């Protein structure tokens, strides 16, 4: 079983739609959680961190359920520019001073005009 | 402007050849990382370095080597022992346990 699992998609949605991505992680020692966005043939860029209490940044809302080891990302009022691959990322600490990111394979979102 | 730079953007390797990918950062980050991305797979950690003159193997270190002689630089050498080197290579850095930020990547292709 992969340590971080995501639905690969693609999710094809019309502009203005609300779309939700889900992610599960297997290691209960995981400490920090993120969503990164990766455009085609580009590097991943941090979209937002995910906090236990849930957090929102404009049209984006992230939720974490530690008991179920589940992370979600909700995008409201989708824009064409939201089209990208969304990577679920889990951070584990090694040796007290090094963080290791574990990446999901990503979910592809295509917003249609 | 602060950031991470990688060069070259594209690199071609011949059979049996060693090639070196450059990664430089001016963010004053202590930690640096090398990842490999293949289609349909998540990023996989090759090597990482917490401080100058120290580095550790990641999950897929075989066929790769690194050095960390300066805080700003963390070059990756893809050796002839790496039998499937075609991939997108990404360098990242972080301030200790903080968020990792990525460079623009290098695409390595085998001739």
C-alpha cells in the first residue's frame, strides 16, 4: 500500500464548479500536511498547509482528519487557471532535524470553459 | 530575488556517461533535497543534506552521488550505474523543518 494515496483523476469540471479532492495516508507518525500544486512540466509549488482545525485561503479549503488519516482539498468557484495537478504531501521528521516529504501521485484537475 | 535555481533545464546523457545537475539557493536554507519524478509516480527522494559537508541517502540513492561543500550548492551526479536515469529532477530547500521550496527542475534524457 502506498504511504500517500490520491485519486489520480482526471477531474473534468466546468468553470464555477466546486470540486473536492481526497487523500489518505498510512503512517500515523506523520506530523505535517500540505497541498502542493504542479502545473504541467513545472515544479511543485506550495498551495497551502493543512491544519487540524481546518483552514481556508480564498476559494480553497483544506481539512485534516487525524483519526481517519484523511486529508481533503475543496476548491470553490473553479477558474480555468486552477487546472493543474494537486499533490497531497505528508511530512515526517527523521532524527529530530530533518523533514522528509512523502508525495502522493497527484490528482489532475481540468477546468473547462 | 531569493530562490532556487537549477541548471541546465534539459540535459542529455549518453550511455556510460556521468552527468551533473546543478542546484543553487540564496534563501539561506540549511537543508537541501533532490527528488526524482517519473510519470504516474509521486516524487521520490534521492539524497538530502541538513548541513554543509553532510548528506544522507533517500529512498532511491543507488546510481547517484551528491556533495555539499557550500551552503548554497547541492549538485547531483547521475552516474553510469543508474540504469534508468530519464526523469524530471527537482531540487528543494528548507529552513530546517519548515516548508520545502522547489527549483524549476532539470529534465534528463538518455540518448
